[in-house]
C-alpha cells in the first residue's frame, strides 16, 4: 500500500477514521459449515445456517461489490470450500473484477484444485495453521488438521501457486514457533501471515488459556520488528505499538466500520470480522438498498466513524501509538470500549473487567453435552473450560479428513 | 511483484495505466492496480482530475500547465511516485 500525497492534508489514518466510499478490507464468510471445530473459532462455526445466501443471492452481492469498486474480498467461513457452489462463485467474482483471497483449512485442496487455482488470476489462498508442529496445531484445530493443511500446502506448491499464505493465529503455545513457521513458509514457497487471537466466538472460551502472555507480546513485537519485510499481519498487532520503537507497518487504527467490515453467511453485515454479535450488526444485504446502503447509512457505522474520545486511555502517553487497541477484544472480555485493550502492553487492561457479554450466534457442532470439568487439550498443562465445543476437542470425529462432519454441514445446501 | 518502470520523464506523455481503476473517495481517490494488486491513495481531488486527464496531453508538463503554479511541484512529485509504482505509464 502506498500513499501519494501532494499537499498538507490530514494523515491518511485520520481520513480513514471518517470512513470510505466502500470498504478496503471486506471479509465475507460464505458459510458457517465447517469440517473442523477449532477451539478458538471467532465465528463459532460448525453447522450450516439454513438461512445462508443462495447462489443467486451471492452473485447479486458480487455484482454490488463490482459496482462499488471493492477490488478484493477476504472469503472465509466456516470452511468456504464446502459450499457446493464455491468454485462457481469464485470464478464469478474474478470475472467481475472482485479478487478473492480465501481462507481454508485445506480440506478441498486436492492436486487438481491446486492446479486450477494456480491457473486462475486474481485469486489468493490462505491456509490456516495454528502450530508449526502437529501436536501444537491439532490441540487447537482438531486431530488430523495439521496433516490436512500440509497436504494442501504441498499440493499448492506442486501446482506452482507461489506466494500463497500460511495464516497463523498467535497463541501461547505457538509464539515459540515463530521461526519454525517462517521456515515452513519458505519450504513451500509461501508467505507467512500471523494474526492476533481474539476473544470472539469460541475464542472467548479459550482466551484466558491461549492468549499470549505479556513477555510473549513483547516477543511477537520484537519478531515482527525484525521480520517486517517478510511477514503479513492484517494490521492486527497495532496494540503492540505502545511498546515504542518504530511503528509496525500498517494503518495503526481500528478499521471497524471505517475501512473494514464483515458480511456473514446469512447476509448480516457486522462492523468487523471479530465482532459477530448483535451489538455490532449494522444491517443485512437482503434489505432494500443492499450492502451499499448498509455501508453508507447504517447508524452503527456512522457512530464508529465519529472521532473517538479515548476515554480512560486519553491520559496515557502511548494512546497515539496504540489507539486503545481492539474494540472486539475489549467487548468480549467485558471491558469498556473506550478504555484499554485487555492485552494493553502497559498493563492498563488488567484489573476487574465487567461481565462478559452473552455469546453471539453460535453454529458450533452439536455434540455431547458440555461438561463442566476442564478438558486437557492434549498438551501438558493446557486446560480449557468445558463450555460449548471445547469439551469435544479430544473426540475422534473432530478433524478427521475422511469424514466431513458428523452432523453434515452440507445438509440442505441448494 | 512490481513492474520495473522507466525513469519518469515529464516531457513525455503519460496516461493512467489501463490496468488501474480509480475509486472516488472523500479525500481524493483510491487507485487499484489489477496487475500488481497494489493500492495507492491519491490524496487530493485536484490530483485525481490531473491523473484522469493525463492521457489527453502530449506531455506531463503540458498537463501541469493547467494547474495552479504553487501546486505544480507537489503534483509533479506525486506523478513521479505514481509512475514508479506503474499506476501511470508512458503513452504508447
């Protein structure tokens, strides 16, 4: 991203805070269905929602994005490739000059599909992997998921799909593996992308156990500073800028409703991909005026584009560096939205948080009733509360590639 | 994967790269290069106007003649930056 400035105008970030004509970074989740049940899934995915957009409705949204000049979208889920119309929609988006970067656990990336992708201009692939080793990855993403991802990466590399992304959510257990992730990316001719764990969706359940410790936050910052030229971050670590030094590359602001938003599988529009909750729902693409009307006129977005007060952070010397951090991280940990981030590197986010909000819409796989006891994650010393799906991490049906899903996420898909 | 660009020569004619789309924004425009997939931000409405009309002038200097004199140096720098990132290209 480059800026061509030619006269004294407010910094680009200041311009962005007031919102743009269309999002720059639009995440669009194509289904809540997923073959995996990752412990930290920020959309609580698993089962397809019966109200998900039809193929025709999806094409309608693509047409609208074309007219709004949204030049690319980040497609996710759920696992987007389990939609039977996934490849058709991908081709349609590309034909309308809406580039697609899609996130996948690799379940459908056969050698043939990898060759097809390599031959398609304007498509990027992002393989999700949360451990550089099988043990660390599968503890969070489910048994078999490491092998699934590695097979997909091998297929992409073999097909000549250079520069695909390996996308890692940083957790307490994989921060020590940063160099290993970089080596893995090199091995496959891929690019490493690391992002911040959010307490969103099922991530709320595992946040206390999985979010990086304060020393690890500093380790991430140092590693990012040393490797800025070879790692992508989705601008997700701007809260670490309060540690000082040169700012991390990126916009350094919360883009929710300003440059970023999310369209979920049923067409609901949320302020950001980490805020799938009624409190951040701005509208639905099926309403009159479609997505454009939501983006331009939703009262929620208008509020997010107003100048932020800074709240309790206003008196902090580092406020201009970190901007108070991530709105979703605060919301889902019960912190005031105008106060410090729960991972504030100066420690201001610690203390007595308020009540955490009730979970948003949950599409987790239905399994055995959640037990109230802690369940081992498969690694010594890692224990997760048994709320919702985290209880089921050890079940053999989770993440076995040969069997997509016990409760058939595809049931009823047109 | 940026395309190597020739040195910027204001005496030549330039035009908006056919692979680049301009999206109007409150601050000016967002430029997207479909080939390199890079985004740039044109941070002045006057600059957007200049870039859009660049192809109808025989040279950059000629195009700049219509711009207020005090703004010419900064616009020239902006055009050089756009040429370096392949957003504008020499006329064929």
